[in-house]
C-alpha cells in the first residue's frame, strides 16, 4: 500500500517540471524580439504546459477595440473579433477566466469555427494576459485537454502565469517593432529629403543599399579567401542597410546650385555671357555702319554700292567668327574633355574685346569664365568639388546626432567611410585601409557602380554594365577598392541579383 507521501510525490514532480518549463520559456521569451517568432513559441509552451490539443493567442488592439491573432492554431489567416464577442472577447472585456468542461453544452460557445474547420471542440480554457500594471493585453485560449477530463484549477494557474510572462514579452516585442517602424519611417523620410534636392539622382540611395546588402549576403557562401569567415547577423544587415540608405544625406548641407550643376557655367552665368555676345554682335554691326558712313563721306555717294558690298562681306565674316567663338564656348561649357589645344584657345579668346554702350572697351570673356570653362573633368571647380565632398562630413555630423540603438550604433561610422580609398587617397579623412570597415568597403563598390550605370544625368551619360565593371577593376587593381570584395561583386553577379532589370 502506498503512503500518502508517495502518492503526492509524482504530482509535485510534475508540477515542478511545469513551473520550471514556464521559467525556461520566460527566459526565452524575454530574449526574443521578433513577434512572428515569439507568438508561436508562446503557443507551443502553453499547449505543453496545460496538456492541450491546441492553443490560440489573441492580442488586444485598444485603438480598434478588437482582438487579433495570426497564430491561432488550426487557422492560416489573421483573425479579428470585437472585444466582448465570443469566449475570447468576453475574457478580454471582463478579465475573468472562462473554463468550459463541455463546449457544446455551453451557450457561450460558437460552433461556426468547428463547422468551417472540421475540428471538434470539447473543452475550453481561456485566460487573460495581464501586463505589469494588471491591465489585460490579450488572452490565451486552450482547447481540448488531452486526458479528456477537462482543465482544472492548476491549469488555470499555470496558464495565467505563462500569460503574464507572455504579456511582458509581447509588449517588449511590440515596442521593439514600433522602434523599428520609427527608424524605417525616419530613414525613408530622409531618403525623400535627399532626393528632393537632386531629382536626377532619385533611387540612388535605395539601389546602393540593395547592392551593398546583397554583397554582404553573398559573403555567407565563401569558403576561401580573407572573407570566408565573415558573416552578418540580421541586425548587422539592418545596420548596413540604414548606413547605405543614409550615406548621402549630408548633401542637404551642400548648396543646391553646386549639387545639381550640369555644366561648367551656372545657368545665370551662361545667360550673362550670351547677352554679352549679343551686345558684341550689335557692336560689330554698329562699327560696320560707322565705317560705311565714313567711307561714303570720303569716297562719295557714287561708291555706295561698292562700299555696301565690302562692308557686308567684312561684317559677315566678323559675325561668323563671333558665332564660332560662342559655339566653341558652348562646347567648352559641357562636361566633356576638350581636344588638344582647346584650353590654349580659351586663353587666346580672353584677348577678344568689344565696345559697350558707353564706348568703353570690355573683354568678351572674363577671367573667371575662362577658368570655369577650362575645367578638365566634369563641371566642378576645385572649390565646388570640395564643397560636394563635404557632404560626407555633413552626413557624419547628422547621423551622430541620432540616438541609435546599440544594435545600430555603427551606422554613422560605416557611412562616414564610404568615399575612403584603401591607398589613402579618399576623402574626407584619407584614412589607411586597415581602419576602413568592411561594410564601408562594400558600400564604396556599390556606390561607384550605381553612379556609373545610373540613367543619363544632365552632366553625364550612363555607362554600360561591362564598362562599369572595367572601371571598378582598374580602381581595384590600383589598390583603391577592395579587390577581394570586387571579385565577389562580379562572381556573385550582385547587380543582377540586387537590381531589377532595366526597362
């Protein structure tokens, strides 16, 4: 015959095991921040603790006064029901436990779910989930006790305990999700602000982010080389994506005329120059009429026809030469490389003069215009290029003002180095290769590739994919870009994987 002590021992052991299980799952829940992973974990443990066939979990949406669930076992779609409706809704409304030993004998049970799903509900236990303040944040509903005896008071106690732990974990996960959504919204708004300054570069930040993230993910498949052991967690990928999306944000601190400068002279400068040439044209015509008048005075009226013919030929030549000079100036103004001798001719044209409306001699081309037109590459003067390059400093100062989470704290550092070169010739700090983060090295390759291949812009033509890779290879061979990362960029066909096909 068993003693009372020996009969109680298995129950205590079983209860202790269940309590231990709740503590273990509480630890696991407190560490999980992904709601899509957390909710199934809670249901799995709830089902095990109360020895039920299945469980459902509903979260209270206070704004809509509804319960919602996307992890109701037996359902593949999200469920929404008003607070106060059904058993779960009543528990959410009253905060009282509902324990039904025979579902079909209880008027509160709605049989429609069983009818639509083919499932037969027998016993039900539904308990509230309460946060640290005691407020109901949701409900857990267990169906069909496995021993067919119904759920007892111990099950109620255990499910309440698990629900309290789950409520805290879900609150943390929702808060974490809200923070992520906040960052996502902030980053998206920042990208809109960047692209609003220069619509011709729209989409650049997003494409650089896609290319860089794809390159980082491609490293997971490496088994040899210096990056064979480099792996990025999901939070590190998110950090890299944010840094890539925001790498050009500092351009909001660059003067807009410099940022969108399509030609060597600003539009207003070209208009002033055009007006000056028009004035020079009028001056040539005026000088021609003065010469005609003087010639008639000296040679007589019977020579008018001859004088007109001579002056028409001379004026025509002078106007043609003036037009050719202006066309040459327009050619120099475009972001193209001049033929040999072009810059010397600009200096010679600096000697040309005209007479203004006050009969004062004026230069046709001003020294600062000649200097701008003599830019050998692109459209920017050295001072303007330094101003453009300052966007990296602006980006870093801006990003360091943001209270990033610990998981995202390196966003400013990664973005700061995206224009640095391994040979120390980059900007703004010209730092040595060992101090350039691998994330920044990947972003450099992606940034240059997209800048080369992006759709035609006012100051440049789009470069074909193969030519862009050739340019990147030259920079990698010269020690400016990471050669190993560039090899992965090419071999893994990152542009094809990351970017949609061109239309």
